[in-house]
């Protein structure tokens, strides 16, 4: 178990990894079909977010802004800006939903977006996502919760064949698809909220869309409460599961802190067998489990010699650390973006909430880095191996199709880490690093 070390005396982040709540909200709204995210804040905030995710996914990102300035925020409280932005959107396109969320400036001013939203005659979900609290994970989770609270209808009926998946923000589109496919293989109709598996999965559309293309539909969100089972993944999604279960007292729940490695995958498969009353899992599941077991053996020698730094969102760290730990890898340091109950149980020698300056100071304690694109420059400068994971990754294409979950993804992830570690040792042995 890791020791969580907070750093309250540090007055700022140097070379930060943390992303903001509005960015998490943006991604969540993009997981709803034909949704237009509307960021209530400065134009620069929206522009940065749009460029950031466009580069990461190599896809156009639908996003609008109320373009509030410090002057307009004070003079009209932002109400006029929101109303005008909605009019502007509807004059050009007809979104199935407008997702209204806040940034730091209107939150500091205290704008009543709930009150404004009630006056707008358009399908709209509002959520407060100040950027001086929380991070990417909490922004995603707050938005998912708002979607359910404001759209999902209450009921007491149950569809025994229906399951709802609540994925945390760090699960890439193909990983959400793999989760849905696995649950569906046990005979269920599966829905995910938010669902990036059909919106930001890199599919080639007929034309560049002005709205999100793919994701869960509005009517599907309205009818989520009749599911027999909700499966939440990641500690950040606990409040979202609670919100859905309030819509129907008869919904049952399965919760996983993560879906990385053999143990977590086995647990979910076992629970699905119990729920579906099947005697054996599908043949492909059995085969991939054997492959992961072999991958753990094949990668053990290399990973066992390697000290690893992992950097990312708390729920993402949990899955990565578990996968490496089960194969004999030693995570000497895990750096999380924000505080989370997840951090208490990470399979790491030391866990801190910090930034890449903290990683540089601990450079003598690790050989391999698993982290985002910002870690790459540091890795080259310090002579470390790197496996790129998390937001952003601006140098590699295909981020949306990287899969680290379940037996299949776990096997590929271990191979990638073991190969990077082996190559690093060979380069050092031949003096390629100074």
C-alpha cells in the first residue's frame, strides 16, 4: 500500500499534470449524441480546451463559449451572455442537448446558471465546474451526475436485460467499447454514460459534424433508471451511481475501483456469471485470460528489474499500478493530479499529489515512466524509458484505440511496458545515455 503525502506548503504547480474541471465536463458532454458543450467563461478557456482535445484525438471537437469578459461578468452577471450564446447556437444548428458548464470567472462572480437555465426554452443540462477546484475526473463525474439528475426519469420497473456502465474519465473510447462488449457477451443490453466509444473513437464520418457524433442518446438517458444493474468503474463515479440509484430503488450495483489486471477482470467476470446465471464465460474471455496469464509470466523478468514512476488521474493510477504489481513490477512513485480516496490503496511504494517538478526531484528512484505527453521531454532529459498514457498525447496517433483494460488490454499493456524497460536497459548497457 502507498503512503499518501500531501504538499500543502507548495504555493503553485511547476510543470503541472493536472487538468481542469471544465475540461472534464467538455469530454462528458461529448459522450452524448448531438450535444453542444457550452462553456460559460472566457473565450480563451474554450479555445484552449478545443485545441487540446483536437490534438489529442486528432478529431474536430464541437465546443461553444459564452465569451464572458471581466466587464460583462460584472455588468450582467453572465445571464445575457448565456442566453445570446444559446440563440446563436440554435440559429445555426439544432442540438439534441446543450451542455452548460462554468469556469472560474463566473463561479467567482456567483452566476446562477440554474436560474438562467430554467428560463431557456431548449433542451439543456447545467453543471457547476469551477476550474479552481477538483480536476479532470471530478469535472467528468459532476457532469455525468447532472445528466442523470436532470434528464433520467424516475421509475420502479426493471428491465432484467439492461445494464448501465459508468466509466471514469481516463478510460479511452475503445476501452469503454471493450467493457460494453464484455458485459453484452453475457446476454445484456448495455448503455454507458458518458459514452465516448461511439463519438470520439476515431471513426470516419461522412463529413465534419458541428455537433458530437455518436454517444448515448437523450432518450436513452431518460430511460436509464429501469436497468437491472449499474456497474461503476473508478472512485470518482461513486456519486454518479448514487444519483442513478435514487431514480429507482430496485437497481442493483457493482463497483470496481479500476479494471486493470487479472484480479479486477476476474472479479467482474465472476459477478457477471452470477448475475446472468451462465455456467461459463464466453470462449473468447477464457482464451484471453490464458493469454494475460502468459503475458504476466513473459513480462515478469523485465518488469521485476524495473522501478516505475506512474503519473496521472487517481482512477487511472489505480488500474496501471495494479496491472504492474500483479506482474511483479515495482511502482516506486505514483504522482496523482488531485486528492482521492483511491490513493490510499494504490500498489505503490510512495504516492503524492503533485506535479512533474516532484518527479524530477525523485529522478533517482525510477527507470521507467508511465505518464502523459508532458513526461516525454523529462524522460529524454533524465535518460528514462517512457510509456505514454493519459491526457494529453500530442505526438502519437491512435490514442482513442489504446486498450489497457481486461485480459486483452492488460496483456498488451504489460508487453509495452516490459519492452520499453528492456530497451532502456540495453541502451544504458551500451552507453547510449550519458
